[in-house]
């Protein structure tokens, strides 16, 4: 990992309220420092906070992302859902799609593909998540599963300039268990090779997510193929999130 164009994405999941916004100001201040001028910091709060985050970060280097959306681009009779158009109209620039916590409650590769296509039409940048479960890992199915998730999730998509590929082993999310550096290095190389070839892209942006903290970020940054982190738990505390950013960008 070089220090250029590194991504730090905060996935707040179903946490946070209006009071949590205050703590984000520290991160905005950090982003203004010259040292971090090539750093991409993106906050993905729950839908309820998207508008406030958008206002708070306006004219700053910090960007905002949603955590999911409905597959329909505009509107429709879908109680409780939010469309890519609604999200984009708030000034939101990114969207997480394919997170395993949504896959585990019924989202499949085909729905994910529809969501991605609708979101791209709305000019949202996609934080595309994929990863194997522990069971699949134990059965040596990891590469098969990842390639299938990528191929089906990105079906009919030719250009990946606005897609960030977030590899998140399911067994690592929220567990404190992370892959061995040597294993992760091999995995990221396989992914980069596969994605580069499939989409004829020299430099696809690959991220890692799953129990990232200030300690293991230093180790992960040794892996050249990793261009940033998708951080869950540790991102809800601004001091911890800042620590991850500072330790990575030295
Ligand atoms: P975690 O979550 O950092 O809490 O493991 C990562 C994620 O779900 O994106």
C-alpha cells in the first residue's frame, strides 16, 4: 500500500444518532491536514443520518455513503425502502452494496446486480462487498465463491472505474478474527488478477474489511494490493478511526 489515494470507509451499520455527528468533526479536521490530502474518507451512516452527514461534510474532503438501497432506481410501492435516486439527491456519493449482513437476510447476487446497476445510473460510486463464510472457507470453496459473487454481482457491467471491491471474509466481520497476513496477501493477489482480467482494468481498487483496528491496519498496509479499509465497529469511535487513518498513512 502506498500513501496515495487510500480509502477509509466507516460503516456505521445500525448505530448512531444526531449526537454522534459531533464526533465526526474531529475526522473532518484531520482530513484538512496536508498529509491526508490524498486520503479518501467516507462515512456510511444509517439512512436516518444521511442528510445531516451530507450537510456536515459539504465543502470538506469527507464524503458520505449509504449502506444499501432498493433495486428500483427511483420510486415505487416498497414500504421501508430507499432508492438510489433518493440517496443521490441528498448529495451522497457512495453506496455499500452486497454486504454479508444483507446477503445473510436474503439478498442474492442477482438483487445485488440490480442494485448496483440502478446506483451506477444515479452516479453513485459502489462499495461492492463480497466474502466467503467460515463454512465455505473450511470446504476450500473461497475462490469459487468470491469469483461467483463478483461475476454475478457485476453481470453486464463493463466499466469498473466507479466500483471499489471490498473483500470481507464473513468470518472476520465483527469477530476480531482476521486472516493471516500471508494468506490475505495471496487472496488479494488472486482477486486482483481475476478482476483485472475480467474487466480489463490495470488497477482495480481493492479494499479489505473485517475487524480492522489500529493494530492490524499497520500489518495489512504491507499488502500492496490493498488500497484501503472498510471499517465497522472501530469506525463508530472517532478516536479509533483517526488512529487507524494515522497509523496507515505515515
Ligand atoms: P467490523 O465490520 O470492522 O466491525 O468487522 C466490517 C464491516 O462489516 O464492514
